[in-house]
C-alpha cells in the first residue's frame, strides 16, 4: 500500500475569438507538488526485496505549466486544431528514479474536428511530446537496490487519437 497525496493546482486561462472562424486560448498553471515529500510502501507479504523499497524520498518541487492552442473553422463541418504546451519537471535531480523519470516536457498537437450533426462530432488528433534530456546521478537507488540508474535519459512520445463526442440533453432542463 502507498498513500499518494494529491497536489493543489491553480490554473488561469484566457480565450480570445478575433472572428467567428478563429479562436486562441492560453493558460498558465501552477501545481503544488511539494506535498509529495516521501513515498512510503507497506506490503501485505513483505520480503527482503520489497522491504528494500521502504520509504522513497521524493521532495518534489512546485511546478508551472503553460498551454497555447487555437482552432480555425474551415467550413460548417471541419475545424483545424493546434497547440503547444510546456510542463516543468517536479522531481529534483537527486530524486529521479526509473519509477518516474521526470523531466521538462514540450508538447505539440495538431488535429481536426468533423461535425457529424448538431450533437455529434468526430475528432482526429496527433500529439508529439519531447522530454528534455536529463542527466541523473541518484546514489540512493543504488544503496537500496544495488542497481545504478545513473545516466542520461531522453524520451519521446507520439500519440494518435480518435474521439467521438455526443451532446446529450440535460434531463432536468426546462425547455
């Protein structure tokens, strides 16, 4: 078992529609990861390997994120979508491990939305996420597991998404 405290989050956003066809949205967020100081594990059937996990120091930092996105209405049925986001890493260098190889993240998205009817739409989108390169030196992991995770970490995520949306009537709404 492990209790994971959830951080607070504050996000402020703004949307601007210069014309009926264009919209631009931005937001800035802050997340209170500092509530996540340690991760403590308790096992129903402990053994030497599991007991070695014990308490894992996290000492996460508070972070910020930034998003910028927009869409353009191509015609009555199609919208073009795009965006960029940045997420700051929460874990300090000395507490990064292979459970959560945290790093600053840069995200680009592109997609289209197809309006099937007034209530239904089908969206297609692509996401590219680049994790900033991170050099890790964490002797605490070696002391607990006799395995080194020191080194340079980089990651890239590609994602393709299809979303079907349908708008239902609110059952208690007066018409």
